[in-house]
C-alpha cells in the first residue's frame, strides 16, 4: 500500500496548483478570516429620529452610544434609503410626547427598525429595555416633576455605582473572526479534499492501468491508499493551523476545534472517493464540485451568518455538513465539549456514514480494479 501512497503524493507534489490548494490555501483563507474582524464585539451604526427632543429622549441616544456604537440624528425621509444602502445598521424612532407619557406612568413605544438579524440588534434592544426599566423604577421612587429631574436622578444613581449592562449568560465568548475563519476553512477543506480524491478520476483519464496490473492490488487496497493520501494532507493542514494559531496569530483554540476540522475533512474524503468512482468524465466532475463547495458553503453559513437568509433557506441549510460544522464551532467556543453536542455530532456522523455507504455501493458495482479504472 505504501508504494501507492508514495506515488499519489509524488503526483500531487508535481502539480503546483493542486499542492497550493491542498497545503497553502486553507492556511491563507483561515488567516484572512481571522483578520476580517479584530474583535468579537459588534459596533453598530445607529441613527435616531427623535420627534420628542426632550431630556429623557436624548438620554436614550447617550445610552446607545455607551458601547462605542456610532449614533447620529436622521431625517425621516432618509430612513429607508439609509437602511437599504447599508449606511445604518438600525434606526431608533422616538415618538413625540415620549417624555410626558413616561412621566405619567405610561410605557410609550420606541420603534427599532433594521434590516439586520435579531442577533445583531439584540444587545441594542437589551440596552434600551434596561435603561427604560431603570428609569421606570427611579420614577416610581423619586416622583420627579420633569424629565430633566429624572435624568439627573439617573446620573446620581450611576455615580453611586448603579450600572445596567448586557452580558452573555452562556460560558465562553464567541469570536466572530474565528467563526468566519472556521467557515472559510470548511469551504476550502471541502474543495481540497475533493481535489485530493480526484486522483482516482485522473487514473481513469490517463488510463494508467499498467501500474496497477504489475502488482496484486485489490480494489479496497487501492481506494484505501487514496483515502490515506488525502488524510495525510488533511493532517498537514491541521498541523499548520496549530502552528498558525499558537505561534503566529495566537488565537485561543481548543483540541475540540482541531478534532472538528479533521472530522469534517474526513467526511469529504469519503464523498470525494464516491464521486470519483461514479463519474467518468473530468468535465462532469468539474461541474459537480462547485455545487458541493461554493453553493453548500453559501447555504451552510460559511460565508455569512445564517440569520441573513430567509427562514426557509435556514431550514434548507440543514442538508449541508457546513451548517452542522459551523453550529458545532459556535458551541465549542461557548465551552461545550464536542461529544456533548449530540445533534451536531450525530448529523456530521450521519453524513460520514452516508458518504461511506455510497462509496461502498459504487465500489461493489465494479468487478475489479481494472474495471473501475
């Protein structure tokens, strides 16, 4: 078996484009993904349309700016275009009579408009709710005569140490940059493993049967050699990522992350072997691969968060391994063990068993190594 593995490695090393795809592109895209976001904290661009223009309504704008978000006023006619063009992440609408209604004990509605998902504006809504809740309690205690008096009482309370802030209730912090880098890694691992196992298809195209006939090579031995060749390059990727995250970019990673990346790569090795067995044309193979690389990565949340997609698309994403791998990566960052993620792990294991079974089925259809080559 080792001569077959050695020959496969020599073939890959002789083709610089494939070698770049297998060894260097995963590390490069992962590094670029880490540089995409310098922090996991989200800073929003918030526009406020204040029709009340009172001390109490202005205190809401000041609250929104405390976490570093950019807050500015906006005219009503500019709201739609600003949201559609992406100039603003959210627009807060404060109605006229807000302060007067609040002082009377009512709960005037503050409208929040955005085209972003709930995950992006959750902290914004939480800040507004907690600030209004604190003002509501101070109003009941102090019974202020004006909004200015209520805002002043709030400032005194904060000076004495009162502070309301939103915090994660789950263990661990989710790094948006690491999530994005991992998503890009899932994308390029799919592509590289499919290319590594395409050696079987190239054997068909080259019609290199003499090398196989000269040695007593069984079908299982031949395919195992191709599997181990791809696995060697996959392990090399994991090792390079370990060096990158430990000594170069120094990202906080865990063994569970490397195990997830390796397990994900194994899934696509099995699928790549199946695809190479059932496809007889390199042109057909080249047309199928983008579906399982680019399209699945887009659908599974490797390029952008799933909340940006419609509800039916988020449900459709569950048919891709990328979806479950990205979800598992998020849960690992929250402190969960990989083996504790029963749903994600079972889904990924299901894909692995499915692709393995398809490969066995395709292999049994052939009578000999010569036939399927």
